[in-house]
């Protein structure tokens, strides 16, 4: 069976994701689509809108055959580590290719960029350092350095100012770094940009826009058309049971997690670097809500997502020392599958290079314990999540 | 001016406390009553019913002339350290005597007990060890060992099975250990026992009973008669603004503070000893509320208050290493005074042996920073306390 891997968050699963699955399957001629999906905290440093189980059901209903969890350590990391974790898992599951949505929609520019940057790595790193030293944010510094490198060269090269192109490029780099045999592929993302608000003339909207519209309206009525029916049903049930997650709903606990510590102690948490700790504390002492907090903390030096990742790690008590102690995924946790996914797993069972975990209670992997802890803390922050605290140990993979 | 020190929590200030102040003043012939009072977390390991400012106002209206804060480090410690901190502060403020309420009500048995236990310290410690080794709680072990020591001796000796006698004895020990010149005195506590529910035939009820009655009824109507009018007014205002504190109202944050940590990490917090960490975590994962949590955690090995003190330290992020880094109070924080208290302070200003702090913002004492942090975390847990987070830095002493 031919397998294609995709890297996902499904926060929530919408028509664009449906398109991604269908197109990836067609373009790579795949028998099985394997989605490696973030758990309950996401790469942009946010608690998930709905938990990983609801998102897994949405994914399976949307055509994914197998859904596995990207461990917290990678799911909440900077793009390069995020990509490394995801590629390691898809590779371990013996995917033939991986396929990402990108603004460019053509794989060749990515390959060209990768080859050039590999060759010019030393110059590239030097340029990045120079740019960072001027005080700009890291993503901006990367992009400026990149333009110096490609200037005057024969392309085409990938446009690394676009968020999905950047992620895709990291996937290629990461797959290469683990000498994966997976073939990189890309499809064009359609219509909605990453940060776009909802455009009513289209049936595709970004996940960000969908979440925003929900929090503004208090219900899903405005966003139904951007979601498969199965997603709407799933989200409605989740909302009724637990309410949706966002930093605003997590704010009282987030604030408490910051105020537990003297500023110097905040530096122990992953991604918190010297200089911002006093600001974090001061903002937590004075802000009335999460929006007010971010207004006080944001600066040219740090991107919004970088700050949110710091907050995620403070919230989940994940330190630099934790980060350094994990290099690569040590297990594959099954979240869900259909019959095709099941058949695939059986067919590759002996070749899968990491332990596949379906019963968590039987395992004591420290990386997995972090996932469990993150889930308990996620349900601690959801409006009505308390009843699910402690449940992640016992939940078996979803089979549809 | 003749000054008498008293050790207080005023949680809340009731008729029994009024009696204690009046009797102490009369018996010691004092011009000024100095109350050293716990801040927002108390010796039995609980968040205060009302904050330290409301309790200071109640104390001043009830006849205390000067109210100073017992730092968190001592206020939440085991009885012997609690007593050491309190005695060090009263001694530094040049009190001529200290006067505690006790079940015995006569100072001579305490002196006899102190002299005997000083002489027989080695035997006493040996007996305690033997008793603890049988698996009983520490207070029980102390009491059994004590009975072995006094058996057959000529008394009278203090009855150390009674909670206020025990505390009083610790005060005498502590005052002695710092070679204080303060004269120990005691008055008899009247009518209500420490843990008694409210008895409607008496106008004196325990603070515990008063809090319990409030939480059962949802208002103060049933308990007015046990409180001075000024306390009722103060409490009503506090309740309207913030709601009252108890572990039940703090439960979501307390649970979160436990679930942030793997069990092994819980051992870093003060008073958490090996063996209970897994129980704490398991109970936090499964209990629906604080009562359910304590039902799962309590055991013969640990007293209720000992467990609550562990929880206080987990909640405020106070570790064994913090505990070890502080030996004796390093400042005296003024919470409130009347004209008599002010005059007294002026008269002893040059003889006071610790810095007296009225403007906290100007100070950077690490012990004081803990008090400030504890206050911010206290208001984080109160039903409507968020608006007061960050305020403790700026609040000057109350002057009436």
C-alpha cells in the first residue's frame, strides 16, 4: 500500500483541510493518508480549539486513514523542531511521500532553495546573525538573509515570506536531516490565506478566521459553510460538553502560572529568554485579560507566536532542560484509524521503526508523560473541562 | 510605654479575640497591644477567609494598637517555626511580655513543662522517634512521648493534648531560644473550643465554626452574634467585593498547581515528604472538589493541617530549599496602627532591632517578595479577587 504523510493541526478541520487530503491523495496516488497531528497545544503556542480526540474524529471523517499524535515536545516547538518531529514520525511509519499545502504549490522551487541553502549554509547563518543583531524578529531576519542569498541566482526559489512555504521548507530540511527516503510533494493552498478573516464569498476560510468568528458570535452559525458537516456536528458536541479552548478561557490559570514565579525563575521555561521575564510578570500583574496581556508584552523583538509559545511552556511547566532532554520522537501514539489505516498498519507492522502505542496506561515514556500532563492541563483550562482531567491515560484509539 | 505582644490570625476577628485583647491588656497592665498576624495563608495551611487588610482593620477596631505581618515563611510553618517567627518579631518590637490564650489559663504549668522538657530533652526526643516509628501522626507521637516524660513527676504540667496549650508552649520555647526578655503570660480561653461548631447559647464561637456557618448559609446572618459589629461590617464589605477564601474556592487553581508536576517533582515543595506525592497527584486527577480531594489524601500518617500546609506550599510554589534559606524574620511589615501604636513605635524606634517597613515598593527583601507573591496568588484564587492582583506593593499601613 502506498502511503502519503501529512502534517496537521486541524484546529478545527475545515473545507481547506478536506481539499488538502483529497489533493494529496490524488497527486501522490496514495492508498492511505497518514496525518501526524498536534495534541492539545499547537505550534503557534495556543491551546487547541477542540481537544485531540474531537479533532481526530473530524480528520477521520474528512478522509484521513490514520491519525497519530505529534508529541508535545515537537508540536509546540519552533518550526524546525516541529518539522523534525513530524518527519521522524511519518518516516518511522514508512510513508512513501509527504505532501504539504503551500502558497507556491510547486515542489521544484523548494528543492532549488534547499540545494542552494545547503551549499551556502555558512553565508546564510552569518547573514541571519547580522540581521538578528539589528533587533528584528527571527522570522524577519531569516527572510532578509534569504533574500541576500538568492539575489542574482537562477531560480525559481520558494517564496519564504509565506507561512506555509516556510513550514514546507522546514519539512524538506527535516526529512533530509534524517536521510528519509520520503518523496516531498506539495499542493497549492487555495483561496484563504493563513491569517485571513472569513470571506463570505468563499467556502474555504482559515482555521484562525473560523475560530475568531466563533468567539465573536458565540456559536458556529456563521462558519458552518466553511466546515464539512461532520466537523460542525463534532464541534457542536464538543462545545456543548466542554466549551472551546483559547488563551482567553485559559487566562486565569495562565496568569496564575506566571505569578507563581519570580521573574528570574520564568527563564527556566522553554523559549523564555533573558529580557522578557520582567515584562511577562508585570503584564500578568496588571492585565485584565489575555488580550490586554499581549498588548503589554508584544514587541518588535518577539513575534506573537514566539511569545505564545513561551506562555504555552510556562503553562505546562515545560523547561529548557526538558526541551534539551528530547531529541527525536520515541513512540508513535495512535489517535485514530479507519479500516484502510488499520490494514496499512498491519502491512508495515514489522518495518515501523518506533513503538506504536495504543494503550498509554501500559507505557512509561517520559515524552509521553508530557503529552498526558499537557492534556490534563488543557482540560483544566477549558470552560467545562474538569471532568476529563485524568482521562487521557485510558482513551483507546478511535476506530471508525 | 508597656507593650504586650499577641500572636494572631483573626480568621476572622470575633468576640473571643476581643476578649483575648481586653484580658491580655488588663492582666499585663499594657499600654499597647501589638498583634503579629499571619498574612493571607495561615498556619493550618489554608487561604485566609478575608485578606490581611480586612483582618487588620478588624483587629484595630477590636482594640489592637499595632498590627504587623508574620511573614509567609513562618505563618505557614509547623508550630515551632511559626512560634519562632512570631516571637522574633514581638521581641524585635521590644514587647515587655507576650500573652496567649490557652485551655489551661495558668502560666506555671507551662513553665514547669518547659523546665522539665529542657532537662529531659534527650529522652523526650528518643520517645518521639519511637512513637513516630509506629506510624502515628507527629502531634500524637509528641503527646505520647510527653506523657512518658511527665509520668510520676510532680507538676502541675501543661496539658499538651490541647491545641492552644501546644501553641503556647511553642511560644515559650521559641522566646527562650532567642533569649528574649519578654515575660510569658497566658489567659484562659473561654467557652468555644478550637474546632467547635457554633453553639447558639454562647456569644463566643471559634473562627472555624464561624467560617463553616458562613459557607453553609452563604451569608453572615447566623454568625453576627459571635462577631463585633465592626467585624460584621468589614466582612460584609469584603464578601461583596471579593468573596471569601477557602480551599473550595481555590480548588481549580490548587488542582492545576498539583497537575503541573510529575509526582517526583512535588517532593520539591516544602513539607511534601516521600510517599505522599503519588497520592496527591492521583487525588488531583480524580477528585471533583477539595473535600473529595482531602478524602482521598488523608491518612493516619499525616494530620489534616500537615496535608493542608503541603498544599499551601505547592499552591504558592514554596520549596524545601526556600524554607531552608530563611531562618529568622528580616523585617517587620506594618499592616496598621492607631495613635497609641504610632506613639509606641516612635518611642521605641531606635531600639527596634529589625527594619520596619511601611512602603513595600522600596524594599527588595527576598522574604518580603514571598509575602507579596503569596498575596498575588491569594487574590488569584478568591472568587472576585483578580482586580487586587499586584496591589500589595502599593498599600500603605492602615491608620485609624
